[in-house]
């Protein structure tokens, strides 16, 4: 049972464009929603995270939008750069359950120069 | 980078052999986690620890055991490795509920 569904599986965007990755979750008890960035041969690195009492959070070129009623959240990468080419994972967890992360399947992003 | 070291980084072994992976942290974080990463599945939790000698199962715990005898070390053991356990294994650490998890660089395990 996949509790966090992520789309698309892959994405190609031109340099300077906007990358958008979407995630949907089922468990309404989730209360922490991080996004991770992973480069080949490396572990996932925390990019940005949001809690359900906030509808949007921005850090530099990265923005999370959160829709609690629709049980959906998304990552927007503005002004995409070739260095942003990586695999991105959304995840969700519950503080009351040991903060165990449930991950989406990942999105491979390629930014063309 | 968070002070997390996973060892070995790569290992090839045969079906039926025991395998132990080690995660060592220098951050003194209370929580430690083991995940496996497979194409199309993202990362899935195997086991986690919320303190010395305190562990619990994750989503895909069958065939795995863990031990944590001191804060800095979390061991993952495959008692009798099977080909389905070929994967990349990641360790993560966290200060506690509500805190971010930080990951090591993984162990690539191949079971032939």
C-alpha cells in the first residue's frame, strides 16, 4: 500500500524554466512533509519541509505548496538550473509515530542547458 | 553534512550468508533509521531506533534484524541474505519527533 503517490516519474525542463512535482497522501494523521534531493551515489538531502498549518513555504528558488483538504502538496523549482538535475522525493511522517518517513516513488528531473 | 558514516559502502555476497551493515553517527542524535531504496519504490523503512536498545519495525522488516548497544552505532543484519535483499541501504538520524532526518551516503549490497 503506497501511502504517498508522487508524479511525474521523470521531468525534462529547460534552463530557467519551472519544475513542478506533485504528491498526494492518504493518511490524514501525517503532520510533517519534507522534500529530499538526491544525486547519484549520494544519500537524500533535505531540501525543504512544511507542516499542515501552513499553505506555502519558500526557500530561495524552492517552494512547497500544501493543500490540506485535497491531501496534496507540491514542489516548485523556479529558474531551474542544470545543477538542479537530480531525483526528488516527497515524504510524509507523524511525530507521534517516531517520525518514520513514508516516501513517494521519486521524480528524476533533468534540466537542459 | 551530518556526521553519518555507513560501512561498508559496497558489498557483494552470496545467498544464504549473514551480512551486517553499520551506521555510525557523531551527532549524538537519539533516533536512527534504516531504509532500503529500490527503483520505483522510493525509500522504505526497515527498522528504527528511538534510543539505546530501543528498536521497532518498519514497513519492510521481514528478514532483517537490528541492534543498538550505544548511541552512535546502529547495526542492520541480514541473517540469511536472499537475492530480493539486493538494494541500496541508507541510514538516517534525527534528534527526535518533529526534527528533520539526515541521511548517510548508503551501502550498495548485491546478493548473488
